[in-house]
C-alpha cells in the first residue's frame, strides 16, 4: 500500500498495461522456479488445509447436526439455522448488538484515527513522544484494558463520570445500563484507535510534497489541502482500515467477555461470545457452528459491500480515471 | 501410542454404553491413572499430598495429577473426553450431570455395594448429590456449607449480639440494619445476589428453584417470590446490602468478600475459602457462624465429587483409588493444608479439621459440621450452565432495583422452562 504511494504521481500519462503476457512455454528455468515456489509455499498451504480448511468443513457439517461433543452427532438438517433465525430469544438481539457496535465503532474509530494522524503529522514539539503515546494503548493486552475500563466506567467513583459531573452531567451506570453498555464498549474501542493512526501516518509520509506545494500556489487553505490532497491520497489506507475494522469488530470477544459477560440481559452480548457460550459452555456444538457460519456470511456481505463501493472513493495513484 | 490409547478409549466407551447402568470391563493390568482436578497452587498441594498417600497404599498404581485452572476446566475436560484421552478419575461439581446424562460416567452403585460404602452415612445429605436417573456416579470429596462471616469489631461497635444458628430472617434483618452506617459507607450485609445465597433463601421459605426430583423450574412459586422479595428489600427498602453499583464504586473487581475484608460490610455469606483470605488480613477481627434460617433450615454448600469416566481403562482400579481418597485418611490433607472442608463427616468433626495448625486465629470452624445437616442441594441438571446464564440475564434488572420480584420470577420461569428438560 505504502509502496504504491511512493511511486511518482501519474500526470495524465496512461498507465502502462502489463497484463499482456501471452501464454509462454515453460522453460526449464521457469519450471524450477515454480517448484521452488510450491516448496516454499507448502508449509502455509498444508497449514491452511489441515488447521483451517479441515476444521471449517467439519464445522459446516456440525452446523447441520446436534452435537454435545460427547455422543455421536445427530443430523438435524437446517433446524439449527431455522431455530436461530426464527425462534431464538436472543440471537437477533445479539446480531443487532454486533451490527450496532461494528457500524458505529468502525467509522468513528476511522475518523478519530484520521484526526489524530493529521495532528501528529504537523511539525509539533515532542511529535515522536505523542506518536508513541497514541500507539501505546494498542500494545496493552485487551484483558488489562478491560480491567482499566472497569474502573473508568464505575458509576460514581469512575473518572469518566466524575469528569462529566464537572460539567454538570449526571453520568449513567455505563456497564449496568442496557442502553449505555454498547456506547461504553464503543468508547473503549476508540481508546485503541492508535493502531489505525500509525498506518495513516505512514501513508501521509508517502504523499509527495509537490502536491502540497502546487495546492499552496493555487491558494488552497489548510482544510482544502487536507480534503483535496491528503484524504484522496490516503484512501487506500483508509479502505484497508475499514476492511480490517469490519472484520475485527464483528468478531469482538474479549472486551465483552471480560467487561460485561454480555450483560445486562444480553444488552451487550455479541455474536462470538454467544457462539462460545453455546459451543463450549452449553455443549451445543452444532448450534454454535451455525452461529459461526451466519456470522461468516454477514461479515462477507459487509466486506463485499465495502469492496463494491470502494471504486467510487478509493484512489490508487497508479490508476487513472477518466 | 496415541493410536493405541484412542483404540482402547473407543473400546471402553462402546462397552460402557451397550451395558447401560453397569460397570464396564476393567483391564486390571492397566495401572497408570490420570486424575483431573481444578484449582490453584494450594489445591495442587493438597491433592498431590493425598495422591502420595494413595501411592503408598497402592504401590502398584501410578497416579498422575493433572491440575487445570478452574476457568478452563470444563472446556479442557470436554476436549479430553471427546478426543478419547479422558482422565481415569475426574473431579466434578454442579456439572456432574452434563457428563452423566450423556453416558460419560461409570455408575458406581455396584462398586459401592461391593465396598460396603454408604454415602449418606459417611458424607451426610450431600452423599445423594451426584446421582442421575436412579444411578449414583460420584463420591463426595469436598463439601462445605455456606457460612456467615462476621466482623466482630463492627458488631461490638453497634452493640449487636454475634450471629448464631438460631437467627431467623427477622433477627438477621434487625442486626443488618443496626450494622449499616451510610455515613461511613458501611453496610450490614454483603448481599444475596449470587445463586447459592438466594437459592438458600428460597429453600428456607419452602420453595424450590428446581424441583428436587425432576429438576423442573419453580422459581415463580409464591414461596420463592416471597423469598425474592425479602432479598430485594435488603437492597432497596432497608438498604443494608450494597448493590452492584455500590460495589463498582468501591473499586474494580470488588465484591462481598473483598468488602468484608475492608470492613465495608459487617456480615458476608460465602464458602470456606474466605477463612484463609480473611485470616491473612492484619487487624481484621472476625469469626464465622452457621447461616441463619427462615421457616425452615436450608443452606447451599460448595463441594465436589470424584467420578470415573466411562473411557477409564480400569474403572475398578479408579474406584479403589477414589474410595481411599475420600476416606478419613485420604481426605486428611484437605484439612491439614486448609484447602477446603473435607466431605467426610468424621473428619469434619475431628481436631484435624476443627483446630488445624495452619490457622493461627481462633475461628469457630465448628460452624461447618454444624451446618452439614442443613445443607440443601439444588438438582444438578445437565443444563446447569445455561440455567446460570438465564438467571444472570433475567435478574440483571432485579438486582439493580428496576424490576419487582413477581415480574422477574415469571420472566425467569419462562426462560428456564425453555432450557430445562425435566427428567421423569
């Protein structure tokens, strides 16, 4: 991603088409090269097939069975899926929670990390120190983060509500109030937005200075420069953050598991903690597998949606638009 | 070696399920045993000491202790059993019938009869805990009633008599009120939000969260609702117990046990483990008494049993070891090392338990044997974990004062009926 940004800007010239390679006869050298390729890729291919593809296929099968993990699986056809989608008291709520969390925390996280990256790209004193500080939360294990936020969110003694009290707001019981627990988890996710910031900063460093000089000569304001130069040049990084954010946030687990356990009354229960409960605490392996596959489809759908719209807003320097 | 183990496991498993209710064939040449237990370092020491005694008793047997951290125990054992590498002896608690109902445990009635071991005589009412569908599966190993811890200094300050087994709900409530001082942030009682606590209140009032015979839920019976109302009033009418909100304001991970140690609650009902914790607190002047009673006497207990998985290669050998480990001699290290309350009643009443070397403080450990007769045990249904989740979910608003007892009980009853398939 950053390497494409390092190439000189394409100015009007059509990009060279390299995909004209016709079928070539495999020379001895090329055959050897291919062999080396397969040799070196094989650990990962084998690893994928054995540790990922195998279990995935098995879990598809399991999702059509009722299996307590002790006695033999019983084939139930689509029953698990039908129950989940029509008759489960919490599944829809859980998927709703997961979508709520994802659809708010991801865009918000992207805005915050872009904002911070833009600030840290300015020539300020202690810039390196600030950059380190911004990334630091990303390095703390999520378990520790959860314990810290347990204190932060404490109803009266917590620093967050004490700060709110200073400006006359009576803060909620964040983690115990059904309508505030999801915003609390989102707030916590923002604290770790530093991971995206680092990628954006790297992307910003790759933007050619000439573009800013040209913009300045044209009389563009700081904001205009950001909006017309920085932002378009960063869209590949932002797109990457978006895709990773969608995938990661739909699979949110540790925060929920440690901080709320899904409570109160499933107000913060998410898809992965629910499937963990079903499969490993309630001994419904088949049901848990079905949840996993529904989640997989949902994540794929959102990712596909992001890719489908990316043509309209993601700008790669090597390509030229008419 | 793995393949051999797997084949043997399959064979043993097949034998167990075909002869329903019987003891599978024992391979008496198989003399190495794996025993899985949960816990931390202290538990490991106590179990290892007991296994060392067992090795002296059975020099031919090679017994390996496998200690698994509590939070991973069920998943780990589940994985071991389903990959046919299950243990030969296994510790179980409320989860016993997850395994028994799926034919993963050896019924031991025949073995008990052969050995002449009467569980209820040796262990009291908890002897009948580990049964399913008319068969016995576990020998009780640890069993300590929930007791009432109290802070003597706070009682003396408030001029309240120390608690005793004679206390009923009114005596208790009166004391709790006198011991509550909002100005000091001090509460009379740690609360009843945890299932062993409010299940006890329901049982004391003549109700049953789970039917003792079938396991069918009955949490919205008038007796149960009345008990829940009493619990609710402790928090929101009399305000003698800290709510979850109060606890989270006291500090992270704060609960009744921690608040008791800091002198923020004057009474707390919990298990044996708090004895060691409290004894380590400098300047904390405390003691224990049996839990109070309602219309009836009833108190939850915390315990575990030892069982034999069907995949065990030498069930007879496993049983011999279990029989020894649960005998007076085999359980003595539990008392000596202050790990827990041994289930064996004779040992509970002996000086080894009541006046141990590890405890300097003068604590009335007699409260544990005194409570043994009051112990009630909810039916250990196979859906135990799901039930716990349903309880947490349905009662979240109740413990915060946002829902009343009847509505909560009706809601919970509906959720439990959906989960629990009562046995015949």
